[in-house]
């Protein structure tokens, strides 16, 4: 298997966490006889400083010439006074739209060992395993017209979807449901919004192509409550851009730390993989960052861009085993009555790498 991976580590803790993810992917390649080639380009604040723009043309070209892009995070306090289109975060939006991925996959799962970090009771979250599929290129964030008219003192945005935009993301969600528990929850606000009525009608149309998948519809306000009361009842959750943005952040409390969560954006020219967290300037450069979200994003590269499902599952198992053995990064050890060993970013990466090596050797 040959795979060209572009690493855009970005700012803050981005380089620290992507280093650990890349080291594990290299190990998987070496042990499995695969050829993974890695190149690096700038994005975000580091690119503003070096190239005068958050997303240099050279980074876009390299991204389009690769099989997968692994992104760290962008952003830094020193750029906060820049206008929105000049800030590091603009680089993120630009690379997402250059690559064209419309289906943003964000898993939210509970680790038994980390239950103490969640504000939800262990018996509520135990066994929860949700895969959000959020539409990423449409809806309120992109709809025209949009304006803040300072003279008339009014502002407006437009939530707009075409049937085709809903069909393509719904198909991704149904296909993923087939590989999981064959249950899909579509979230909308069809009791109030026409755009949600189109969404619901279209999801029902696509559902006819997947008769083996059970479908239910939930209103977004009710769903925000169900996710906290009974997260175990959901498997694949399909929703539009704004609702997905909010519900996925809400659901990160199931896992207990932002540092654990990976994401993948599929459906465009090249898939984009990134941990959910930001650049965490408060802990950057101190070896405190949790690399597991970036490492699990590496597993998603193997699953969705390389077809290496067994190897992806081995990385996920390795993360679970390391947590079972009691190893933690600082963010996972805030409540640490058992006195778990607290590892640096590098040491946590090394522990997972070692476990991946053992599991790969045992799987032969
Ligand atoms: P953040 O995710 O960077 O940090 C929020 C809190 O979580 C901080 O206390 C941080 O220390 C902690 N945290 C985050 N990731 C962690 C990890 N891997 N290990 C341990 N602790 C971790 O969000 P923020 O503070 O709101 O934003 C900081 C910067 O990141 C801003 O410039 C923001 O715009 C940017 N940002 C970027 C992305 C991205 O690149 N995808 C996403 C969100 C925020």
C-alpha cells in the first residue's frame, strides 16, 4: 500500500501532537511493508509569519497532490487582532474548501477509564459510541445573502441547502451506518424551518436505498437533551452544518477531554484529518498536550484513505490499552485519586507506539 500524506502541523500544540501521530503511522508502514511518504507544509500563524498568508499556494498544491492531509491546529493569541480573513483560522476554512470535503466525521465515545473526567454519570455514558456526520460546506455558514448592515442596524445570514447537497452527505452517513449498528438519527428543525423540511424529505428519499438501516428523525433542541440523557441510544447521527457544530462540541463531554477526539472530512478531492481541539496556546511547547486525538486521526487515515481497517482498529485498541494500564496525560489526570502516572506528550506517543507494535506483531 502506497500513501502520500501531507502534514500541516500548524500552531501551538499542533506540531507536538502530529509528531506522535506520524511516528505511529511510520511504525504501521514499516511493520506492514507499506510505503507511506510524509511531507510538511505551513498553515495558520506559522504561515502568516513566514509567508504573509494563512494558507500559502504551495500548501494547497501539496495538499491536492497527496492522498490524505493530517492537520494539527491553527491559531495563536498574537493574531487575535487581525481581521477574520487574515487570521490563522482563515487558513483552516480555506483548506477545507480547497479540498472540498463535505462530510465531517466526528466520533464521540466513552472510555470507561476516563469516566471520572466527564461531568455525566458513568452509568449514563458507559458504552456510548456515536459517530456524527456533519455537513460541512453548506447551510448557514456559507449561504448567501449574508450581511451586517451597520447603517440600518440589522444583519442576516441564510440557511440554504440543495437536495443534492443533502443526498451526498446522507449517502455517506448511511454507508457508515451499514458498517456499524445500522441505526441512523437525522437531526433537523423541520417543525419550524423549510430548509429542514427539505432535509428531512431528502433523508427519507435516500433511506429507501438503505432498507437495512433503521432511521429516526429528531429535532435539534430535543436532540441536545437526549445526547446528555441517553447517549448510548445513538449510533450514526447525521445533521447540517450549524447543528453539527453545536451538537459535536456538546457531545465531547461524553469522552471527557477535547484532547481525545479525532475527525475526518471526506467526500472532496483529498480527505482531511485533524484532531478536534485547537492550538491550545496555554499549554503549547510544554509537553503537556494530549496526542491521542491526533493519533486517533491517524487511525482514521488508515480506515478511510488507505483501506487498512485492521491497522486502524489496532491503533484504537492500543489507545484503549494504554488508558487501561493507567497512563494519562495531564488533561486526563485532573481528578487523579488513584495516582495514575502522568506522561508527557512524547511519552504518551511512545507508549501507544510500543503497544501498536506489539499488537501488529501478535496479529500476524
Ligand atoms: P483549544 O481547543 O485550543 O483549547 C481549549 C482548552 O482545552 C484549553 O484549556 C487547552 O489547553 C485544552 N486542550 C485542547 N487540546 C488539548 C490537548 N490536545 N491536550 C490537552 N489539553 C488540550 O480551544 P481555544 O482555547 O478556544 O482556542 C485556542 C486557539 O485555537 C484559538 O486561536 C482558536 O481559534 C484555535 N482553534 C483552532 C481549531 C483548529 O485548528 N481546528 C479548533 C478550535 C480552536
